[in-house]
C-alpha cells in the first residue's frame, strides 16, 4: 500500500503534485487542515507499505514513524521544519532542510531536477518566500503577468488550508490536491475558467473584505498583532493575513491571533522578513506551539498567556 501523507497548505499540496506528476501512483491520501500535522499516526502501516511524508515536522511525528518502521514500512520523509532526532533505519530516507530560505516544494524541486519548477515557484510564493520565488521565476524568464499569477495561485492554495476543521475550508486538502494534480502546468489553471483557482479567488476576496474592518490589537516598532473573532472567515485568513502584513512591515514580527470556540487562541506568528529566524523557538515555548524559523504557530494559547506571548516576541526581536 502506498500512503501519501502531506500538509494541507500550499507547500504540502504542491510538493505532492510535483512528486505525482513525476511518478504517478495510486495512494491513500492522508492530510488535513494546515495545523493538523501529526498525520503519520493515522496510518496503520504494515510490512512493505510505502509512506511518502511531505511538509510535516518529523519531531511531531517521530513516535508514529518509529512504529511504522518497526512494522516493516518504507518511509521517505521530505520537509523543512524542525526535525529533532532522525530514525536510524535502512528503510528510512530523509530529505530535510530547515534553512529559512527553502520550503518542502523547493526540496522536491531539487530532487526532481526542476522538472515541474513552475509548480515549485507557486509553492514558494504561497510560503511567503517572495524573493526566492522571484529569483527562480526570473531564471525561468517568466514575464511579470506569469509571476503575478503564480504568486496569487500559491497564496490562494495556502489560504484554503487554514481552519480549525475541514468544514472551515472551501476545499478539503485531499480534494484540492486531486483537482490540481490534473494540471501538468499551473498556467493551465489560468486558462480554465472552471478551475479551483477562480473559485478560491472569489472566496478570498470576500473574506478579505472582513479583514479591512479590523484594527491592530498591539502595534509598535517590534510587533504588529491582530486579534480576530471566532469566525470561519477569520480562521481562513489567519495565515495569508500574516504574510500580507509581513511584506508590508518587513522590520516587524507579525502575529495573527484568532479566538477559538473553547475560549483559547490560535496564533500564527511570522518572524520579521528582514530577520527570518526565531518564530519556531518562540512558539515552542508554549505547550501546543511549534514551527520553523520564519513562521510558526500555537494551536491553543490560553487567554491569560497572551501578555506573556507578546513579551516573549518583543524580548526576542528588540
């Protein structure tokens, strides 16, 4: 049995698109909302099962990976998040790079020798690696309209991944992957007026109207923080809003904090674009936090811990 296990954001989905365009396989898809990262434990792997794991932290999945390996599974792990200790097994292959200027889709792009680079560029844009994506697009000689399209496509796929449950999303990530992998080139999406691109484009525009009515909760030279209500639109825009604000204010850390039904907060943190490090370390100080150097989050922050989070961010970046 082949299992394709991947993050439900742009980086995870597009990483798998590249892999399956290069090597088509029938697989059981295992994914979820962007913050659903402990995915390997959903698989009851047996001897000779093959697991392809994309864009989820090995550190958060290590116990389940070790169980799968003990059962005789073969695992290929491709990621750019904190990894922790790697398993030692001849049936485990890792391609992990935690550098701030890469993402999983770019790691896959290297493994495939750039075979589907336009898709990789879209993923880099979706992961807010704008300078890296621009450089790759310029190397390809892409005109400005094509660059703008890939940037919007990556942003929209990433936007679709944010929510507490699948019901918050416009497309379930597995469904969106299955739709997008039908397009050998991302530019074909632009030509197909029935494609998911246009559906997500309209939904994103509607959600961003709500954002325009919001004001910062905390705003100084070090940190810009927005506190959003417990609404589906707020959960959907939390990640892309962080990226938009990060690009507008490259000297400041950006936090988008969203009310949850259980009275806790979900936090999306972006390190300053001019200092893309520390976000994962900050969020990991809280019980349900983690991530990578440039971007990280906390799934359930208690209301009483919000002042501590603000102080921690300010102390780190001042």
